[in-house]
C-alpha cells in the first residue's frame, strides 16, 4: 500500500488536485484542490452554484473533469461512471433519492448487483442488511417497502446501499434539506459512528450551523474556487465561514425600519377549508394584514399553512367564512380576479406550481400579466413587448441566465426564485403571500429575498409571510400569528420565542397568559 | 489495489475514444429539432432500402419509382396534394391537442363524423338540391366541423369534468363513429342496396383544378381540390393562434405545467374542452373535404387510417402547424406510392420507422453527446 501522507502525518484517502470542470458558459470548478482524510467528516461549504455538487460529482464518476487528477490512496484514478467509482469505494447519496417505492429495502439495496444471482434469498439478505444497519445506527426495517418509509428512512436506505457496495468514502449532497430536526440529529449520529469505524464522509451543505455541528474540517468554495481549504472546524466561527462563503460579512439580523401600518388590506373571517384528502384543514381562521407591514404565520409544517395560502389565492375552495381584500369580497372568486385585485402568491413549490419548467424565462415572467397591456391586448400576445419586459426583469433582479429564451428548468434554485419574485413583485401587488420564500436558498440569496420583501413592505404592500424558519419570521415580521391544526393560537407582537414555541405545539395565547396571571396571584 | 491495476491494463487495450451522454445544461440549438426529424426520415428510408434488398428487390429502383409516381409529373404531384390535403388537417388536429398534452387519438373518428355531417347537408337534405354551390360548400364545411367538434367535445368534457383518460375515450369513440357511419350507408342512405350513398350532385363538389381546364389547359385532369386551400389556411390560422395569441400562450402553459397554469388563473377545464373541440373540428373538416372533394358520396372506405397517420405527422412536424404541411406532403407521397409498390408494404414500414425514430430522437434533445479521448496514464 503506497499511502500518501500529508505533511502532518494524516492519511489522505482522497486527494483531488487542480480539478477544472466547465459547463457551457460557466466555469463550475476552477483548479480546485480537495483532500479527504481517513475517518473525518469534511464539510464542503458554499452558496448554491458555488460548485460543491459539481466537484463531488466529479469524484463520484458522474462528471469528467477537463483538467486535474484524482488520487485514491495515492494512486491516480479515473472514473467513467458512478459504477466505477463505487467499485473503488466512493459512494454518493444524492439529494433526490433513486429508490423503487414498491420494493422492499433489501430489494432496493440488492438491485443491480451480481449477487444474489437468481434466487433472491430475501430472509438471508434481510439479516445481513439488518446487521449492517445496526452497526451504523441506521434504523430501518429491511423487509419494509420503500413507499411506507419516511423521507429520513429512505435516506438511510440510500446510505445503506452505498455501504453495502463497499463505500469507504461517502459523499452526502445536502442531506439535511429533506429531514426533520430529530432525523438530522440521528443522521449526525450515523455519520459519527461511520467515521469511528474508519470511513470518511464528505458533507455538502450551505447551512452554517450544521457544518459547525458535524464536521471535523471545512473547505469553502465560492464561484468555483476554493476560498479556504481544510480548516479545522473548531478553529473558526460561524461568522468566519459566512464571510469565506459569500465574500463579505453577512448581516444575520436584517435591518428593518419601523412599520407604518396603514389601511386594512387583507381580512380573513372565520375561514374554513378542506385539504386534498377532503379532511378539514382550516377550522375558522381569522386574521388581518395591513398596508406596509409584514405579518408572519408561524407553525409546524402541515398545520394548514399551505391550504390557507391556496384559499387566499383562490386556488382552493372556501367551505365557510369570508376573505376580504381592500374591503372587496374575493371568497371563492376565480384566481384571475384575485390577481387583478393585487393578490400575489409566492408558492412554496417553485417547480411544481411556481413555474413551467420547459418554457422560457420570458414565458414564465409573463404568467400573471400576459393578458394585460402592453404584452396582451385584444386577445393577441405581443412577444417583442414580452421579451423587453423579461430583459428588464433579468437586469433588475440580476437573474443569471445566458438568454431569456433559456428553459427555466435549467436554472438553479436561487435563480428560479428570482424569476418568481421578479414576476410577483413587478406586478406591484397590494397583498403578497410568501410561502417559504427562502427555503433551500443559500445565505446570499436569502438575504436578497428578505431585502426584496422588506422593500415591498416599505413601499406599502401588505405581506403575509408563511414560513417554518422561526429565525426568519422573527427578523422580518412586524407581528406573528401562530397556526396549529388549522386554528390561530394567537398573535405575538413582542417576538417572545417561548410563547411562540408553546403556541406551535397547541397552547392558546389566552391559556399561556391565563396561567401567567394565575401564577402571579 | 490489484483490482485497480487489472482495470488499468484493460483500459490500455481499449479504443482510445469513448462516447458519453450528458444532461444538457442549456437549451438545445434551434436547428437540432428539425434536423432530427429529417434524420428520422433518412433512417426510415435506409431501413426500407435494406428490407427491399433482403427481399430481393432493388432499393434504388423502388425509390426511383416512388419518387416518379409521387413527384414525377404535374399529374402525380396533384395526386400527392390530394392525399396530403386530409393529412394536413388531421395533422393540425393532432398538433393542437398534443401541444396541450391532450392525447387525442380520435382524429379518425372525428374525420368520419365530419364526413357524416357534410353528407347530411346533401342527403338529409339540409339544403334544397338546387342551392348554389358556394352555399353548399360553406354549409357542408360548417356541418363537418360541427360534427367533428362534437366528437371532440364529448371526450373533452369527460376529461375536464371526471378526468377520464382521453386516450381511451377518443380511441373508443373512433369505433362508434365508424359504426355510426356504417348504419347510415347500409340502412338509411343506401344506394340501391350498395353500402354507399348516392353520388352527390355537382353543386356539392369542391371545385377542382380540372374544372378550370377550359380556361387553362395545364389544369386538365388535375384532381387537386379546394380542400387544399382550406388545409393551408387552417395551418396558417393555427400557427398564428399558437404563436401570437394569449390563447396560444395558455395552451403552452397548460401543456407544460397545468398546476402553474391554474396558479396563473388560466381555466384548465374550459381549455381542455375548447382544444378538443378545435382538434375535432379540424379532423371533421378533413372528412368534409375528402367527401366533397374526392369521393363525392358517403361510403365506408373513405380513410386509410388518416386519423392515425395524423399522429405521426404531428410528431414529425414537432407540432409546428407550418411544418405539418411539409410532413403531410411527404406522407401523401408515401400513401400514393404505397399503391404503386404494393404489396411490399414498404411505405407502411417507412411510416412506422419514422415514428419510432422520432420518439427515440427526443433523447438527443435532453442529452448531449460527447466523444471523449481516454486519458493515458
């Protein structure tokens, strides 16, 4: 074994040198060096589009670099496919899982392997995989069908798949994006037990606190280049990393002026609606939003936030109650009428609802005003006006695309959100409903989105911000409602996190205050 | 470690280049899509040649023959155009529906219903026998389109209201349409017991080029009829609707992402019904034009599967109404030549291979092909 040892005596499992990878019009990786030591969790930090996933896709055999070499245990290797990479012990768990829902965990893991050959011998393999799972704390029933599993469990299956194929180096691409908080801590335990058993982990993320929690070392990428390589996580602060990542100091607290709340814009009275399964989702919601204020709606996911946003936009029928916008009744009115009344919705799901993926940027930005002059008149569509409009928005909102004819499915998450924001903000809405507007975006993009929302508020729009990120709600909102099982638990004006936490788990504000009074007496 | 070395030595013997498919990270160039259509046709012709060769024929001679009998003289060009006329209309019918990802494969049935509606004007009769020609033709066209639209409306409504799969419903309705026609030609409008109606009187015929032979000699014997003008006009109107109107934009938006369209306030159900009706009306007009321009009576064998050929034409034209005209002329020639080179079945084979190649070629719109030189260690 010709092991390469770095200067200070650590064993480098992987060392990548001078990796350059180009995509048309983009230099995704520019002479990137990266070392991975045996038994460490190495975080790869960077904004969306910084080249983290590209670099690791090169290591995992998905892409071929134009320049540079990869050494595995000191020996130069070159992978033509992910299969060749996993044969050498490098496995990657992607953001999007590749599992067959109707098959069991074991079947999914064995899929595509040479053994077992013909007879599946499932009980035997169930046991082998069960033991392997136990060894790394990956709790999942090998006989369960994949469709019955939670997202966190499915991720464990993907990890097991790689371990079963003999991965010594595990690359995790934004593994926490899909997980609930408890699942995240379980994942971290698994990663630790893996490194204790001599495996090495690359942890791709743009979430600073997670990087601080889990990693031994950090490499930071910005715009395809390494800004800092192999720092010991213990020696740096969150602020240091944020600076390295975006190239400037990030203001974690958004600067916000005093709210000047004006006339009532949105007034919801005793609203009731059903969810997709026909079960009650909203049980008598009453709330209001005034001009020039951001009103937050806090709550654990799945307590009726999605349904509320959809009923307000006219996408879901109201079964009881009223919605008033500028004193006009828009309850159960067509979506288009809502748009004409100045209701704008930034949907949580950018690709499934917010955009048409195969259509161009132009076609996507005119979605709300294609029938309004100057783009639309007398039933006709003026494409040159539409293109001018798209060019203007591309400049104003700094949308990074080669041309406005590009299909939006080719855009990164942050750019896609810019397309949606550009469209919604430029319609000068009176009421803006923003659902999870910063989810999945990197630090720089989040700041940009938040600034845009504040600018809208200051310009006099009424904004209902529906988010699961408490930090974001606290820093942006002028007051916060808390929703629980389709009911409003109360309204908070003093950013009291303890109260919000209790309300999110089903305690009414009156009860909290009542108890407080009782205790004082 | 040893595993690595084995692989490397194996690699040393391998061909120094390899082909890799990568996901496209930007839009494919504009010329690629039409190029793929042309390549599909070329592949089909080459495969056809191979089959002819295996069967002991002379491919070159056969193709020469096909070309001669579809484009070789003014007379056969005119015949090709006659075949292309209904194909353009059904090709357009499929194109507009497919743009919205509505898989209307009922153009065949809508064609028969259109033929029925047009015949009704003469046979019921809707108009007195001696009504003027312009009145007959315009009424027949309207009736043809109405009945075709009705045959699109039913599956459209079922889809919009109850989400009934339009592939199944339109296909089933093809059989109903054909049997419906059969009932009338066997029982109601039968001509002396034959399975066809009586010949239409002359003022219910679409004008043909040969009608003007007295004034212009070159037109004598040319059967190209006014249906071709209907077809080309329809293609231009449809192109305009899809490219230049708000409705065209709505169709594009629904076709790509119905949920986004709903979110933008576009009424999806109404558009499904509307597009199915327009699609049906176009196929119905094809039926009318065939009845009034070529057959001049209602009978059973009025379509050699035009409605299904329209599906292939729509794909070959990449759903572009103007390209539908070109694709239809090619297919018109193939149908015409089919008679010339029967019973070899080569033209049908070519149609089939074109369809398969087209579906396969979508791969190249999504992926990029790269030839990579293997790096020597």
